[in-house]
C-alpha cells in the first residue's frame, strides 16, 4: 500500500474479492509488486498463438478507452492492443517505476500526445515510440473515434 498509494483496507478488499478497483489502481499495485495486471485475473492459456477477431479479449478502463488484446498470452514480454478512444477523450499516464517501452500507430483519427514537454499530433499512418518511465498525456483531438495500435513492454494488463 505504501508503494501504490491506495489505503491498506482498499488493497485488502481487492485481495478478498469484495472491492472494486479501477484499472489505474490495478496498474499501480501490479507495478509495485512487479507483476502484470493480468496476474490478478483467472486466465485460461489459449491453445493457439493466433488471436481470432471474434475471440479478442476486450478490456474497458475507466477513461472511456476500449482495449482489444491482440496478443494471445499475457505471459509474453510485450503486449499489443487495438484501442478505441471517443472524441475528446483524454488520458494521463503516470510514469511507471520500472523500465518499459511503448509504441503507438494511428489507424484512424487524430490524437495529441504530450511527452516530455513536447507536443506531437499524430494522424492515420503516423507512429511514435517513447519510454514508459516518463509521464505523458494523450487526447483524441478529432471529431471522430480514434483507433490506434499500442505495443508495450512489459505489458501492464
């Protein structure tokens, strides 16, 4: 609890299955423990390496972003997600306590990424790479849904 910020009783409730936690809290807890967020969920290991479109895991976080897992196993060193952001949606990513990398490829829409006091505007076909140790802010600045492919290592889910 000291490393993650949530009160000890909150972590105890989550541990016993009686509390409900936001994705950002789970990321902070998993980061402090050195495990992926997927560690906290029952997961059947897929029988094949191919992820079929109809069988993608869908993860919705509290910031109105839908993530579709494109990699088959969470035990891998990286994860790839297809993310969908509503217009005007803004997400602030706090720095993580461990080394990590991310890359984003814009499939549809326009988004702004603030990273290390620099502003980047990405449109369809653009991509960017950055360290996960740095805080960053991303926002769908278009009038339509934004869709991206995010790759992160190590993964946070």
